[in-house]
């Protein structure tokens, strides 16, 4: 009788060990499935974020391209104004500069 009880206990332990192994394997499988799912979700979120950032970048590039034409026109206008101003000032003081240079060249100093 002790032998059958010992044999039954061993069978019960083996069954419990197999059940525990099945539980561990199921947990590992669930863990691996969740990790794969998390990786897929992360990759999808990264792709969405990358697309969002790229779209914003393209908007900024297009906006700056549109502004660059306006900036070029503004700079051309300002440059033309400065050239006109310098030409006017040059014409206005050119006689005075010529007289000053002639005086410096013709004056003899000891």
C-alpha cells in the first residue's frame, strides 16, 4: 500500500511538473507575442511621427522658398535705393572732394 501511495505521489509530481512546464511555455509565448505586438506598435508610431515631422519640414521649406522670392525682391529694392543714395551723395560732394584733393596736392610743405 505504501508502494502504491508513493507511486501515485510520483505520478502526481510528474503531472504537476508537466502542468507547470505548460504554464511556463504559455507565459513565454504570451510574453513573446506581447513583445512583438509592442515592437509593431512602436514602429507604427515612429513611422507616423516621422511622416508628421517630414510634413512640417516640407511646409517650412515651401514657406521659406516662397519668402525667398519676396526677400530677393526686397533686397534688390533696398540695394537700388542705396546705390541711388550713394550716387546722389557722391554727386553732391564731388566738387568739394576735388577741391580738397587739389589743395592737398598743390600745397607745398616744408
